[in-house]
C-alpha cells in the first residue's frame, strides 16, 4: 500500500513504544535526581556499576507511590483506555502501577528503543518476587527478544561469538568490563527464536549461567538447543564469585576475560557435571550419567560428532565402547538396569497434605496433562499472575 495509509498496528506499536520510552526516562530521572531513588542508586553503585553504565542502560527507579505514574501519564495526554492495555498497571486495579519501589531495567528492541521493563525488588519482601518483568506486549515478545542485543550486535558480528548470561546484571557487568557481546534471555529459558537472532553471525556460543542447580539445568537445556541449531558451545566457569557482576566487583576485568579464554567445550563440561550429579563410582550412577549424556549426543547433527562424543564418554567414565553403543541404541534396556530405590520419604514431605482444587491449580493441572498447551499458558501468564502457592 501507499505510505500515507499507515498500518494501524504499526501506529499503535509506535505509540506504546513512545509510552515506554517516556516512562523509562522518568524512572531514570527518579534514580539519579530524587531523594527516594537514592537507596536504589546506592545499591547499584555498591555492586560496582558506574554512572556511565547506568546512563548507557538507562537504569531507573520506580517510585514508591503506586498512583504517581498514572497521574503523570494522564497529564501527558495519554488516554485512560490506552494506558489500561499498556502493561504498566495492575490488571485488577487500573490506577496502581505494576512496578513500584524497584530498580528498573529498560528492555530495548534492536533499534535501541525501550519496549518493555524489568524491575528488581529493593525491599527484600519474601511475598514479592525478586524480579518482575513485562509480559508479552504488542511491541514486545519476550521469547523473541534478547536483552542488550541493541548494544551487543556490532561486537557479536565482529567477534563471531555471543555470551548468553542469566540476567540483566550479568549482561551489564560484562558490558562495563568491555566485553560487549553479552546478551540475556528475558525471564525465561533460552528459546529457539532467541538463538536464531544470533545464529547467522556466530561460530561459538558461550554460556555464562549461575553455578547453582537452576543455572546448571539452564546450561544443559541451552547446550542442547544450540547444538540442534549446529552451533558449537563453550561454558564459562566463574570461580570466586557467583556471577559476573560479583567477579567484576571483587577481582576486576582481567578475571572475567580469563574466564572467557578458559571456557570449556560443552562435551567436557557435561561429562564432569554429570559425573558429580550422578555418582559414577556406582554402576547405577554410570548408567544415569550415560543416559543423560545420550540426549546431548542426540542433539548433534553429524555422525562423526556423535561417534567422537561417545568415545569421550567411554574414556571419561572408563566404559566399554560396545556396551555404550548398545545402551545408546537401546535406552529402555539401559534404564531397566537401574535398581529402583524404595520410595524416598523426603519427596513425600515436600507435597502439601491436601491439594485444594481452585481455578488456578485446575488450569495448571490441565496443562500438565497436556503439555502442548504450556507455551500458550506461558505467553499469556507469568508466575506473578497466580495467587495460589501450589499453582505458582
């Protein structure tokens, strides 16, 4: 069509982007220039983040008064109805801001415009999540967006590599250290769409997730995802701190740079991680570790790679090649060789005595019964939408 007949969808996207740009600028002003933003500013600077970096990433502070934002935006001639669907206000109470008393991280599109927000709690309130993030919006799809890709794309192309990190703070620390090819998925596990954004420019993917169990599981999933898309993967292991910002703060840039240079290839990482997770001193442990490793071998696209990795498995766990081949080709038989221990009492203790069926638990159970609906549920709801503890 002619440029005069503007696509109405594009027009709305433009208006919501302007709304988010303006809101982020206000929050940025609150952080840097107002007394109430002072504790947030002290927190972020205590974590070693410089003023220059705060400005580059346009970090902000969402005011404590939850009614402030609505009043401010109405005065700027945004209509009530327009604001209702903006994702900036509570679904139940349309005058109450979704973010308040939080350190704010604007989320940029690839052109560097603010299209969504993330906020970190400052009050340590156990009833409220540490991070709150915008859900999907007309101008923002979180599964298709990488945090800081707008700042990172040049160096991803130049270095032919990308670092996937766990969250906002990690990305910011890497960038401040001059390691500018770092990005992060947004509040969910890494998705295929996110890997696709960088896949044509890179020949190595580095993963820099936390070393705790959740981080390890995320690493494992991300390895499989990247390998299925034919991307070689290396794992950055951070010693001496739990995340990049802590390491940058404690030890400086060199340690981060060295950690990247010493990153280990995914095969070696998995073999050593699985050896710890399943005690490979026992026959059962060796079978469990091998079974977990097979799902990695499955994700490889060439038979030569598969054979090489199975050889590595034999060497690492001192197994006979023909036995490994047989197990690889017949998983069920291998699984049946694992002695099932008697039901573990601890497991029972974790479940609540009585499951109360309400709308929330029913909907979650329905999705568990039919997992294909999970992406749909995830796209429309976040953890914060649930009030029932079990459903959450």
